[in-house]
C-alpha cells in the first residue's frame, strides 16, 4: 500500500477556472457503484448522492419517508458502504507534475483508495479534502473506491471509548433515533430530532474531481470588507491561499480587481510549500462611489465582484471571484436607561440604522441533499421575502449552507444569523475532535466571510442553556463547563475572531450577550429578558393571549408552536388508515413529547373539536385545519406582541424588543412540526399570517384586561435613536425632517422620496369597527387620526364595556372588533374576538368560489369568493396544484372578496385549477 501523501487541507480548491491549458480538471461525478458484500447488495446511482437514495432508486428499499420507514430502514445506517467507479486519465492530465483528488464533501468517515492504494481518510462531513494522488495514478484507466464506515457505529465507538459521558438532548424515545451524534461531525439532526426523522446518511454528497497542474494553483480567496473611520471609504482585506505542487518554488502574479470601480492591483508572488498564502489590503476610496448593500426594504442590494487572477511564470492560470457588498453592522449593547439594573440593549445597526429583525429559523430542507433542487431553495427564500422577513437564522444543527443559498440571500437582502453546526448537546474536547472542528470552522468561515448577508456568528444552539438549566442528562459540573469554554471560547471564538474580526461572534443562543461574556461565558440568569436573546415555547399557556403569557425580551431567537402539514402533503407517505389524528402512524410521526395532547389542549381552549361522527379522513382534514389555525393565531399574537414592544421600556426594564424569529420556516419531512411552509412547499396558514404580522405597516389590536388597545407599528423607514434626557431610556423615532434623513446613510440618495415614505407610514387614520357576527354592517365605528412619535405606538384605547354600550352590542359572544388603517381595501387590517370563538355566535357561512379567471400572467389566476355570512379563517386549497394565494386563512367581512393564486409552474391549466380548488371556513367542520 502506497504512502499517504496528503491528509487534509483546510482551504482547498474552490471554483477553479481553468483559464490556461496547463491546468486540467476531470469531473468524477456521475454514475458510481454502491456495494455492501455482507448484505449482497450492489447498485448503481449518481454522485453526489447518498446510500438511501441509491437503494431507493434501485428498488432495494421503499421511499424512506413512507410511513415508519425511518425505523424499518435503520439497518442501512448500521452497515458500511463502498462507492467505486473507474475513470480515464488522458495524457494531458497524466503529464502534469501534480495531480490532486478533491472531494468537496464525503459523508462522513471514510478511507479513499486509488488503484487499491490508500490515499486519504475523512472524518468530517463539512470539510473539503485534497490529496496528491500523482504517485498512484495510471495513464489510462484507474479505479477509485471510497469505503464509508457506518456513522452510527463510529459514533457509538467514539462515545464508548471516551473517558466520561458527553450528553446530547436527542434522541428521545419519541424521535425513534440514534445516539451519540455529538461524536461525529455530520448533520446533527441526521440521527433524529423533534422535527426530523433518523436517516444517518452515508455517501459522496458533494462534487468530487481531479485537478492537474505543474507549479501552483489558487485554492481559495477571502475578502473582508472593512469600513474606514471616515464613513465613506473602505478597505478590502484579502487573502489568497495556494496549493504549491512538487516544485521547490513558484513565482507568479496575482491580480485583484474590484468591478465597476476601476480598482485593480497586481502583486508579484514567490511561493513554496511553506509559504503558500498572501494577504493584501486594498483601499476603496470615497471617489470610487461604491453603493451600500441594504437589507430588503431599506435600500438596494448592490453587489460587486472581486476577482482574483493568478498566473504562474510558466503560464498556468487559475481564478476565483467573490461577490461582496459594502455595509456596516454593529451589535448595540448599552444600558437601556440610567438605572443599571434595567439591563442592556441588544439590537443591530446596519449602515447606521437600527433595524427590527423579523423572520424565522431556516433548517436544511431534506435529509437527502441530492433531492433538494435550487428551485425549491429559491421558492423558500422568496416565500420568506413575500412574508416580509428580513432575517433568517440558519439552524446550528443542520449543514453549512450552499453557495447558491448565500447567493440568493445576498441578492434578496435577507440577513443571515449564522450558527456553527453545534447544538443541543455537549461535545468531546479531545485533541482529535478539536483538530477536526478547527479545520472545519476555519474552512467554513473563509468560504463565506465575504457575504454581506451574514450579520454575525454563533458558536452553538442551546448548549449553554442545557448546562445551566441541567436538562435531562446534563449537569452544571465543572467538567462540562470547562469543556464548553474550551470548545466555544478557547477554540472556536479564537478562530472566528482571527479569520473574520469585523463580525460579532456570540458563543451561544440564547445568550445574555455581553453579560454572558462578563460572567465567564455562563449566564447568571438563563431566562433573563434584560440581556441578549431568549428562546420561548409556551406549550401549556394560552398563546392566543401573548401579552399575558409571553416574555418581553430584547430579542427572541426562537418562538413557535406545532401544526400538521396539508392533507395533500401527507398523501404520498400515509395510507388511508393512517389518516387519523391518533392513528399509530400519526403518533409515530409526532416527535415532540406530548405533542399530540398539547395541540388538542391548545385548540380546545378556543375552538370546539370536530364531531366524532365524521369519517376519519374527513375528521383528520378538519383537525389539520384546526392545528393550522391554532399555530397561526398563536404565533400572530406573539409576533405582534414583540413588535409592539420595540420602542418602549417597561418600568422593570424589559422592552426594546428588536428582533423576532419564529421556529421554523421550512420542513424536513411530512409530519407535525413548527414550520410555516410544509415539506411539499405549501404555505401553512401561519405563513400567510406572517406576511401580515411582519408587514412594514402593522395595525395591532389586542385585549388588555378590560380595555381594547390598538398599536400602529412601522419599519423600513429612517429612524433616530433618542434617549430621554432625564431617565436615559432609549426609544426609536421616525425621521420626519429632510435634513435628518439627508444626514443618515439611508437617505443620501433619495431624501425626498424617503420623506414621503415616512409621512405615509407615520400619519393616517385608524378605523375601529365593532361588528355583530350576524351582519356585514358594522354596529359602530371609531375613526382616530394618528401621528407616530416612535416606531411602535398605542393610538387607541377604550374599555370594552363602553365600546359595547356605544355600539349596542349586548354580549361579548355576539360581537368582534375589526380595525384597518386608511383605505379599507389596502390590506392593512386586523381583528380580535371578544369571547372565545367556541362560545360565540359564529354563523355557519356558505362561502363559495364564484369564479376563476386567468390573469395577465400565465401563472396567475383571479378567484372571486362570495359568502352569505361573516366567516372566520376562510381557507383555500388548490389540491395537487402547487402555488400560493395572495391571502388565506382570513376573516371574510364582505359579501364578495377576490384573491390571486400564483402557480409555481407555467403549465397550469385553468380548468384543472378550477376543479382542484376548495374553500372552507370555521363552522364548516362542525357540519354533519
């Protein structure tokens, strides 16, 4: 067996452009053979891919997501698998002095052979590996074999050989998963989670190829965009990393160009195997007039290409381009008032503007990455934009997302809260583990640090909380605390702050921010609402009434509630007998402990449970509908609650809530989860509601004891941070003067346009109407002019009893309140009930689809609804047709109402759509 030449490079070939004829690349993706001799299985399938997909595509196993196949197919994960193929090396490649095998992603622990000789090993799914295989290669035909060890067996071996127990939250009995995911560097949810099945994949999950050259090639380039103190000029801190071949030294030229500016610098380089990187600072002066990158809604997403061209003295050329944006980010942690006991702020300024971060948590869209198309990722990110989100938190227990994902985030103006892949567990800290995660994090930070969309880094998700709060299996002992600091502070913090010093690194979420750091990286009060960010899940409280039951934090990073996906989404994986809320398969699919009982309890606080006389599939459809109402109303109430508190400080110091990210945006499989978009891509009711509670102009009524309060909340306008001269309490005020807007970075180009936008948002008329459930005509209305002095302000308050008396409403069960701003047809509206809906006189409305017409676009259709009574939670579905409605789950207070359906494909037939459309409202599910 030949000598192993190269084990691993932290920075390896990425996006190489073979501009010179002497650099040759051979793609090894395509058809491979996947085998396990012990099981007598041999199949052929495509790489990139996974063994589950290979077996499914060859009819060895059923669809993995079908029924309880996550358990029945566990044998796949407990076996070892080998990927093999042959390839031909032609003379133009064979003649090169250096020949690299580059594997961008192998899942996970493997040994790699060329022509039956070991050339390298892997132990980390998140690393690229490169090996010099020149000594082992033949001219002509060659073989490659990748022997992959069972991830579950490897993790168990590592855990059993460790000197003490290192706990992880999952698996729980309800998640039907595998143990010790914290001992292997792969997707943390692949051994199961409360929103994910257990599919511990193996395979070659990213591209694999050969690169041949003589002297040296550019491996990776990094760019960090740093503002200069004058606020108008910038510095590009660039580093180029090279792979130097077998020659002793290499000379060449590196040209770095910033497009659209005329800035181009050329550097003479002298490289060898010990000196294989070069760093240069490039000044971008004010005269270059670069435009800033803004989050969506605040300005344009201007992007610039930085191109690195490296030419060796013998003419080999490689290049790489990084797309950057010019923006500044600050995490503001200052006293909220003159009283230090009132805590610290926790909010972000982007380009000098304090921005309320509103969005959701993003998770990997599938257990099997080869199934996830770029179109699906684009649909999910565009859906986030359509729901008025400006931030996604990339889940720290998934993967490091693809270049395509970050390309879209940069282009769309979605800010990214980026977590390293550690969470809900403690981790070993032996030298081998720290070595591999050091390489992993160094590589991943370098890979994406140029992205303007990434705001900051976090080390882990909930691991500190698990120690401090002593979750099941965890303790607050010195060993675990020392290990925690060793991993997330001594190791990972040092890497991130060295590689990407301009970005904030927080050890954990939830966090007490600066206070956590000052306390030795462990929170003094893990649930404090006065510092940092919090996670909150109120499974046993009434979240339709968030003001009474939800926290008032500085920033909420996770909040959520479960619902079931669409019945149509379940059809491919359930049989008819499974279509019952308490069927064995439905219970199996519920991975959250007590989730089935909790959902029913939450619903029946407000709504009646469907009749037991209805057939199981129809009753299950009704329950699915109720679960989505419950989720939407709960997260709506919480989302509005957090936004109402963005510009005020309560007497106890709580408030100035400047971020709300619900858990979670998207689904990984067809099951009850916290997602607002289910596995198929269908929007749940929550996602339609998110578009309203995250709207740039929000009207938010709620009951506060015996009073009705109505707030107006605004964002996406220039604001000022103002402190009260006596209390020093901070608030956020809209900029209403042109001179102030012109001084802000947001307003230099279009101050007058922004002034008009501010005026439209902060001035207007609020209309409050009281309706009887039995009439389309309001009993009474109150019209209140408003002018906001802060970004979130109460503009109406009156006692419920006095309002009912004025309106002539004799009982709270007979009436509800409807509010809107300015034009009743512009969509800025909201409503609240006065008594629980199960106790109210909600009529059985007959809502029908009156017409379906083709709109101007081939993908758009206009749907007109009619009703004979007021109808809450009007819900449209398009059957098997995939797309979204302009509104859904709404309160229908008009006899006729029009919505638009936008299909995701061009080949939608209006007649098929019309036949698939259905509509129901709340009282329909109580009919026999």
